[in-house]
C-alpha cells in the first residue's frame, strides 16, 4: 500500500500523517481502494480498506474521528474517535485521535501547532472556500488554543487543479478574479491557491506551508476524482494525528 506522506510533517515525530490513494489491497475498478461508505462500494471492502490504512499509520478504527461533510463552515472540536456530526473541519488537542478528511477533488488542509500541540483537518471545496472555512479554523485555533500564525505548519492535499476545474458563472461570481481564468468562454477556478493565500494573508510563514502539486483529475492511476469519474469515483482519506502517551 502506498501512502502520501508530505515532507512538511516529517520533522515532527509526534505527528502521524497519511493521505490514501487508489492503489491498495489489489482493489479493482470502479471504486479501487475506496474509503467512503456513501459511493456504492461493498461495505465489507471499505471496512477492510480503512482498517488497513489506519493500521499502517499505527491507528485503529476506534481512534479515528469522522465528520459528515456538508460543504459548510462549521467546525467540530473533537475529544474522542468516532462520528462527530455534520461539519467540514475538525480540531483536537487530544493525543492519539486521528482526524480524517474525505476528498475526491476538494482541497483538504491539515494544520499543526507544535507550540500548543493542536491539530486540525479542513475540507474546503468551493462552497467551504467561499465561506472562508479555513480562515475560521485559523481564528478558532487562535481563540481557543492561543495558536500564533507564525507557529502553524500546514499541508494542502492533492486536489483538482485550476486548469481542470471548470465552474459555472454562478460559482465564479463568488470569487475574486485573481483566482479565475477564462478559456473558451468557460471559467476555471483555483481553489488550492485561494486556500494558500488565506494562510499567507493570515501570517503563516511561507516555508511552513506545503502545497501538493498532484492534481486529482490528472493523476488517474493514483488519485480519486469525482469530476473525472462521477458516481463511480471512490474517496481518499487524509488523516492527521498527534501521538502521545495518553
């Protein structure tokens, strides 16, 4: 099984991170190595996929927190593993609790504050981005945990790139023109760049940000993409955990 492990978190031995890909347990099309129960895949396969992925990261199903992602700006503060309701961001300062973000094109942002020992996972599709969910998470980290922008370590996961993300005028009008390009009369939106700029404008240090250069739409042999595969697309999980003795 291959797992994406960004360099930005490797300097912190207390952080466990992994981003799943399509390849694993010899799963075949259409869903491949899928992590979501909501796409029509066999539940037993999904359970096995998750357990295999979590175990590879030194975790188990009971220690991972999930949310029902609803393209909102709601934040869940997590104390235990399991379902935590409807939201699109999770935050915890508890050890050995994994925060799992599901994605198949949307941008996922993972944050670690090594000073105050708190982590966050953010699901930021176009709706969440338009509602500035990432900024609200940053503000919550400051308000609840005294997290300073200069201390934050951030990773933006593989997601769909601007050149492959065509949107309608009703979506385009919600964003600054700096993040839009027109090709053949169609709008293309750069969600990763918006989220990167939110971090930079908030005061996160540039070298503390890693942005994946993998486009979920283009890397068809490796990454799930709803825009590319439609209802037959599986889902990836990005997972961050703060390891400790308790």
